């Protein structure tokens, strides 16, 4: 049974949440670095959580992480880490917050190398 047929049997609230993700996000190519970074951070944070609960947090993640702007996140300071760790709208796991910031820094370094070639 494919995901497309499974979704038809879900309750309406669950269906709306999953259908939006499936129809607009999952499996589509991404050509914007910030949006690709968004997916990386969302996947890192989803690990160990129930999908439905996590899908409801995407908007609050976008707000907390400056719409996943790589340059902004790479420049986060300790105050930003504290802000994220106290934000009830996201997953407040120190390792995951640190991973987002360090991954942003690494992506900037990779972008610089690619643009120099």
C-alpha cells in the first residue's frame, strides 16, 4: 500500500498535516541551500519523535531558526543557544541545537570552497 492510499484512511486532522507534508515537501528536489539546510535540521530533530507531533513544529522551527538562514545560524552566539534551548516550540536538546549551528558553519565553509573553484 502506498503512502498516497494510506493517507485516505487517516482522520481529517492527521490527514491535513500529513497530506501537506507529502504533497508539498517530501520527495521534491530542493535547489535552495537554506531550504535544504531546513530539511537537514528538521530530520536531525525528528529523530526519536513521533512524526505527527513533529510535523506540527515546523513553523516554530522556522521562526526560532530565522527561517533556516545558514549565514544567520552560523553566526549564532551563546545567547542564541540559550534562546533556542528555552524555546518550547522546538526540540530543546543541546546536542541538536549545537548540531544545527555547527552544520551551518560547515556549510558556509563548503560554499566558499565551491565558489572558489
